[in-house]
C-alpha cells in the first residue's frame, strides 16, 4: 500500500471518529497528534479495513465504481431506472447545444426559456451558436400620440405578420421584453428601416450589439431618421459589422444628418463589399471623389450622388473605369446639374436623352457604351438632377 493510500485511509478514519476525539479532548488543538497515536495502536486487520475503504473512496472519485447489479433474470426497464425529468438534466451542455437544441424550431426557444433555470442559462449563453428564426424587415418609428418608440418585426412569408416591441433598451419592463431579448434567437435578413419620426441615438448601441452578434444580416439599410447625437465612430462600427451582406444603402429625403457623420472614412468601412450595388443619398453628405473612386462596379448598379461633393474629374475617372473594366456591368449614376457643363469639356457622351421624372420634371441623361459607339455593349447612364 502506497504512502498516499495510507494517508487517505487515515483521513477517512479520522473523519469518521472526529466527533469522538473532540468530545474526549475538549478544546485540545492536538487532535491530529492524538489520533495518530491511537491509529498506530490499531491492529493491521483494522488498518487494512480502512485502507480498503480508502481504495473504494478513490474509485468513487474517479467514477470507476459501478452500481451492483441485481441478481436474477429480471430486466431493468429504462423508463423505470431513469426518471424522464432527469434524462436531459444529466446530459452535458455540449450535447444539448450541438445535437438536441438545434433540432427544436427557434420559434419555440421563447417557451424553452421557461422550462428551467438551466435551459434559460443555456439558451442565453449559447444563443449565438444556436439556429436563428429569420424575419424580413425591422422598422423603427416614434408614436407621437403616446410618446414612445416602437420597433416592428415583419415576416412577409407568413402573410405580412408583424410583431411589435416598445422596450428599446430594456428600461421599460412594463412595455414587454427588450429589443435585445426579442432578437436573441432571430435574424434580420432583408431591410433595416428607420423613419423620420425616430431618433437613431435611442437604439444605436443596441443595433451595434445585434450586428456584432450576427443578428443583423440584412441586405438593405434606409435612414430617414434624425441622426443627432450619433457619432461617425458609432455608425462606422455598425456598418462594418453589416457589410458582408449589404446590397443597398439609402439616406432618404427626410433624414436629418449632422455634420461629420457620413464621410469618406465611413464609406470605406463597407464600400469594398462585393454585394453593394445601390447607393442613394437624397440629403447633403460629405462624400468626395475618394468614395467615388472606390465604389465597385457591379451588374445593374445604381448611384444617386446628387448631394455629394464630387468633382467633374471624379465622374470622368468613374466613366473611364467603367469602360476599361473587364466585367460586363452597367448601371445608372445621378449627379447634380451644375456638373453638366464642366463635364462636357472632359468627355463626349455616345448618346443624349431627355427623360421625364416621376414629378413631371425633365432631366438630361448621357449614355456611355462600354465599347464607344457600340450600342450592343453594356451602357452607363449619367443623369443630371437638381
């Protein structure tokens, strides 16, 4: 028997007799010394019995001791030996998260949160690893009658079904679950819309958190809102997490944009995305030729840059890049009318058309073919708008 087994046997024996020694010695602090003296006086047969107990105890700690089987030919019924309520609780978290919970529809996760504290912790801690329930549109607006913000979840594939959230940041428990909680097992796949009655700063941190955890995988973002109080850094962080799927970015006519928010540095964080094909700026923004030079040329691109500080030289380089590129791409770019005359001194269009807008106004449209003079090649439409 090793020294370690000997010491373990003595420890088990001492724990079994501690109350006896304490009662006999009173407040004596030399309990261990007195116990060892008595242990040495014990017979080898008694010591071997405690050594055997020590060996059994060590096996139990290592999980090697099996339950004794019952004698006879009676077979155990698994449903009797393991209670149904204990079956899942005995499984490690890795088995539940990787093999069992993914088989449950994400629409049922809200109910699973109520099953037990363990399921609530599992679903909360491993939410990013579990499947998500997709929905199409997340729109934010402000209810001026009741004076509160509201978010709407829309699922068009379920017949325009819409769910509302009135608790943006978790501070209004009387308004139901917070936006972050509702989005825990959901994923936005199409459009993020923030209308002109809403202030973006109210949900900016929440949106960044959701985008960082891959809950915002939309292809379109439209800002019609007030951006007062939002910094360029916050917007840049949000866009950098959303760039992989983004196809369309719009700043609408009702957007209230502060100075220094939408800049070349912001656009550089997501413009290299291969999916980006639509940029619309219907409000003045601080973009220059640096952004125009980096915009990727994709199939059927649409660029509305009528309120952007780009120069005729920048537009000229864009047209030359379109003609010299190897891709078979074409599209529309809209710029301010005051650029028409300076641009006429730099390049001559293949064709000029007059087009009527939706509001009854007439605009001039220049046509550039990828192969100059070849109408069968892809074309770039340059439209001049106010």
